[in-house]
């Protein structure tokens, strides 16, 4: 039988993986700090995309975490 590769089974769900939760929190905090320091500038596309990707992970993972716990 073929054994699965360990990194392919990695769980990125932020509510089930504390490291991913910390990454999401850091991205949101850094976005807010940048916006506070540069109120007149538009947010760089890479920062915007990465931050809202983290927010989508949090939002969609909430349902998965609730299903896993309850």
C-alpha cells in the first residue's frame, strides 16, 4: 500500500490549527497598522489580497470548526 505524503495531509483550518490562526491575526494587524500609518494612500494589491485571503480562511473555517467540535 502506498503511504500518503505527510505534507499533503496538512490541515490549514485556522480554528483547528493555532499556527494558521496566528498567521491570520498577524495579517489583519499588519494591514490595519499600514493603513493607520498611510491614511491617504491606497493599500498595495499584494497586502490587500493576502489580508482578505486570511479573512476568508477565518470566515469559512468557522463552520468547519463548529462541525468538528459539535
